[in-house]
């Protein structure tokens, strides 16, 4: 016998805590289900006797080639004896049989992703004793056929469709549509049919030894940790692969013993809206999987009050007790056996983004949690989901008038989705990932094996199931709009189409679904983005997030480090973008790309004349035409950001981007020559010659950024004059302007030493001529590895740094982003060569190391050096956390990502706050 403890009984939660060192450790050791069952037992809530085989045992089992670790099974059999004693029943005893379930349970909840087997211990002999004991032959054979089907599917890996087909045929022969109407004799026959399926598919009989049943079920649950659906779910939910699952062997209690019994799933608050009302479903005379799988359409939990009033009152009290105990919304499973309530599970409930925010804010108001805890409980991805597009009321009204509405079901997960219909998970995933087609996955009901298709889909529509069914729970967690239980749908999997209210929708047809109202429509309805002003609870939460980041002392570090958390700025090129950014809570503009303004149609001719000019005089003349436009652009930005900093990046891309393509010009010239067209041909030929003369083998590493500023200084001189004239004009109107000029692509400090003093002179000249002064800064982008390595020297000239992580990543890895993402990056991530796409999340070991070095070295020369980031990484929560840890002042991202970044910045501040 091994000294290692692999198994814990229902009353050994204190032992588990001593071994694990903390409650979080207990959850990791016993899994969330086992830990919570033990905790419910400890606080006096009725839980059937059970024992838990640890996650450590699972990991050891998987390490050792799917063999139980030494001593584990012996400990399990000893624990089984204790459960027998507590339940006053005996496992395998024909006269008084103990029946158990074998359930998974990882530290992080993964609803439906791993396996469960119920009614273990039934065989041809114990069935007889169980009938004698319960005086209910129908109930016993119903339990036995369920065991054979679940065991056959989960343990023996027989397709569940084999058993479903046999059940459907039996119901048809009996002239009934519901399995609850099958007689004891029908079910007895079905047991023999199911046994025959096992024999035919596997070549051996259904196991009659209860110990063998329990052993094989335990192995199956361990194996299910590495099932494809579980791996897909973990990847989507960012759950580590090395946690493993516990196995819980729990005494069976039955909700299918008659009209005084039932089973259900409930949430202590509405998981869709967050409203403080009991939300859930139950079924009389049923087992738990009937509700969770959505096989039968269940009743609302409030109706249980009239069917089972005493059990309902007990349930109300227990549900509140659990929410009070855990200080969070709970998702519970229960069974009522002959009037007696048993709790089978409690866990922190999965919820929609809207519900997560409302529950967090409400619980602060109720005095249950602090503001800091409320901020922790909402993820940045949930904030992102709340700002996803929706259908407007007008859009829906018009669609209904045009008779596009074809189905209504349960509004299981809010949000709007538009896509093409596909009827199975594999096709849905393929179309979404390989063909880049937006998908609405339509199924009778979803199973755990469908999760990869669900995650790839824009929306989900099912004909069966309720608000607590598998589809609803998974969709809510991942923010996928979902409608379930649209019973008017008739789905024909053979012909790949559905029919509803006389409307036929074929695979590949466009539909639109509204998960908030539960309505489905034909065709593509227009989507609109909600505004932050409409989200009062979210505004409250984000205000708390900002307060956390502004808290003095929330961050500590070397000299020059900010003592507050990260600020969130925005990338905005036009006044309307700046206004949106400010309304979303941005504290500044971290990147205004001036070249975008050059592409506007009325300006492009002047830009092209400037590029093609043969002399500096001609170039200046063209730039003089552009200056008023640039000045006007900047005036709008400064006005929109009154009192906040605005970083303007000087021209960055190579000049050829503003000219027609060489290929297009060549085609035009050849066509004109062939047709004998003379008018305009010489001009086209001159333009083609100019474009060819500007050709570079690698333009992204050629004449651009600061190099272009040195070779053609007239361009940036015009831009700086326009910026400072605009700032001066607005300052004279009472606007508090704070311009910061960013010089891109610096690789050597001498480049700055040449260009920056010339630009500072222009700034001083403008302020002198306008008779006004205001604060300003000149800084540079750190996007070349050499700049990072020589940051001490560069900071002697530059007053701020901003990381251009897109280019810095390209140059550090030696990747061309577009080519890499098209040709091999997906493979690299899938194969584990890279942990994630480095263009989406900062590569902390390589690119991040350069960033950290830049901050540290730069502040040696300039202790008050302002440091930010303005690449796409500025809106990525993991990258934001990294920016916090290296002492940056701000992150800058798209205006639409500002709310997400505000919460992510607060999360980082709380995570690393000094104790």
C-alpha cells in the first residue's frame, strides 16, 4: 500500500486543506466539484455520501501510460466501504444495493466537457433486489437502461446514436413520444436491446461486476481529460492542460422514482441578465442528465413551488445559504428523491458578460464584496463582449414586417449574430476557420463533442433544450449568442435543411439570430455597435477600475517608475476617433498617424506632387498646399482632447505607398501604347519612371520614418509647423493643449541629434510668432532592436519612448508579419513552437526583454522618461499586464478597445500591488 493519499472521503476536507495548504489548493487537489461537495457537507447541507480520487492521481495515471498509481485503487475500495456504512447500503449486494455515480471535476469548471456515468452497481442480480426494495419495477429498469447507454457511450466508446435509435424505435412501437410514457415491460425489453448493442459493437457482454464497472468508469473519466472537446474547451477558456481531473464517486439519489421526485439545475441569480432572482429548470420523475443535456424541455424552477412545495422551500434556503457562503452566484444541481432534497453540486456559475458586470456591481451595493473584488470578477473579454454589435429595435421591427422571422426559442445567451447555417460541429468549424465564413450552427441539441463547432460559430440555434442545457451554459461562458428550445424547428440532417412555420432554410443560407430576444430571422440583418453610455453598470465598474489605477502606491519600482497604475490612451487619427476614445475613457492620444490624412482624395494630388518634385522649392510649394489641411486636422484633435496629451507621429511609411502601383501604371502605359493614345501618355511614362526609380527591395526597412525625415526634411518641417500652429490657435481659444511629437523608426541617436533640434526650432518659432507658450515634448518610437539596446543614449535626446511593437516584433523575430501569418504562424502556435502569435501578445522573453531593457536604460539618462506602447498589443490584456510590470506609464490602443484595456490595467495593478 502506498503512503501517498490519493483518495479523500466526504468528511476529510480539513485533511485535504492541510495537505494542499489553502482552499485554492483544495480545489486543485479535489477539483471544484469534489471540494465543493466536501464543503457543502461541512456546513450541513444534505449531500449524498461520496469520496474523491484526486487530480494528482489523474496526472499520475496519464503519466504512467493510463495505469492507476500504486495504492490508489485499494484506497478507493476502502473509501467505498466508508460510503457503504454512511449510506447503510452495500455495493453489489442483490438485496440492498448501493449505486453510485462516477463524475469528473477539475479545478476550473468545464461544464459537460468530461465524462459522467450514473447508476453504477446495477446488474441483472442487483436489479431484482432494487425492485424489491423500491417496489417500482419501471424506475429500476429505467435506471438500468440509462447505465448501459452511458457506460456504453462513455466507457466503451459506442456511438450514442446506436442507443438513441433503439430508444426511438421502442417509443415508436409503444405509440408514445416521451420516454416517461414507456412501461416497465418496455424498459425491460430496452435493457436487453441495449445489452445486444454492447455485445454486437464490442464482442463481449455488458460487465456485470459492479467493481469492474466502477474501475472502468474511473479510467474513462481520467481519459476524458484529454478528449478533444476538453482540450478545445481548455484552449478557449485559457485553462492549463496540466491540472487533471478528479473523480467523484457519489451515492446515487434518484429523481425518477415517481411524481414526488425530480431533478434540476439552478442559478442563484439570472446568469443572462444578472438579476437577483432564482433562475433554473427542473423535471419531475427524471434524472439529472435529462435537464443538462436538454433531451426533455424542462419546467421553470419557480413552478416547483406548486409541484413539490416543501422541497422547494428547502431549496430556496439552501441556495441563498450557498451564495452567502461563497459570496458569488452559484450554479447548483439537485435531486429530490421521494420528497427529500439532495444537493449534488455547487460551483461559481458561468454567466454572460452583462450578468457578470451587474452581479459584481450589485454585490458591492449589497455589501457582499469590495470594489476591488468586483473589478477582479469581470474579465476584459467580458467587457469586449458587452460592446459587441447588436440589432436595433427598428431593424427587428422591419424584419418582422417583411416576414423574415421564422423561429423563436429560449433566449439562452444574449447578443446578435449573422452567419450561414451549418448543421454539424465539424462543418461549422471548417467553414469558420478554413473558409473564414461566419457560421450559425444549428443542431437539435448540442453535446460536449460539439464544443469545437460552438466555439468557432458566431451563434447557435437548437430545437431542443432549455436555459440550463449544455448549449446555453457553454454559449454564455464564451459570449456566443444562442437560442435553444426553438421547438418549431424541424431539422432534417439527411437533407441538410430545416423547416419552420412553412419556411425552409438550407445549409449555407444566411440567417440572423438575436440571443437576447430568442428570435431567428432569414437573411442578414444590419448590426450596430452599442455605446458605452448605455451600459450604466459597466460605466460604474470601469470608474472603479480607473480609481484603482490612479491609487498612489499601487505600483512600486526603481527610480522613475510611476507609483500609480497604467493609464489607457487611444490611437486616433481624426477628431471623431478622438471623441469616441475620450467617451470610452481614454486619458490621451498615444498615436495619431499623420500619413492617413495624406490619403484623402483632395490631398493626394498635392502629396504626389511633393513626392515627385525635382527640387526642394517644388517640394515646399506642394507642402504649403497641404499645411492648412494638416493644421485643421490637428486643431480638431486638440479640441477633442482638451486637457489631455496628444502624441502625433510624423510621417512613417515609404513614399511609394502614396503613388500608384508599378504594375497598374505599366498596364495603363502598355494599353495606351497599343491603342495609339497620345494624350497623357508622356505623363504616365514619367510617373512610371519615377515609381521605378523609388523601388526598394525591402521598403519596410528602407527610406521611411526618421530616415525620410533626414533625406527630405521639408515634409516633417511642414508637419511640425502645422501641429504647433494648430496647438497655438486652439490654445488662444482657451483649449488646454498638450502636444507630443513622435519621431518614428529611430535606430541611432545621431539621427535624432540631426532632426530633432531643427523641429524644436520650428516649434519655438511658431509659439513666438503666435505669442503663446504651452508644454510640449519630442520623443521617439522604439521599434528597432538597436534603439532598445542603446536606449540610454537615445533618452538623452528623446523625452518619451513609445514602443511600436508591430515593427519591433517583426525585426526581433526576423518575420514579415503578413507572410508569417499567412504561411506558418498558425502552424507554429498549433505545434507549440510558439506559445501564442507574437503579433497578438507580446513575446515577453524576446521582444519583451528588449522593452524592459529600454525602460530601465532610458530612465538612467532621464528618470522622468514617459514610456508607452502604441502597437496593437496595447489592447491585449496579457500584453497590458506585461507593460505594467516593466514600469510603463500608459498603453494606447484602438478606441473600441479602451474599455477592455481600462479593466485589464486595473487587473494588473491589483495583481502586482504591494501587500
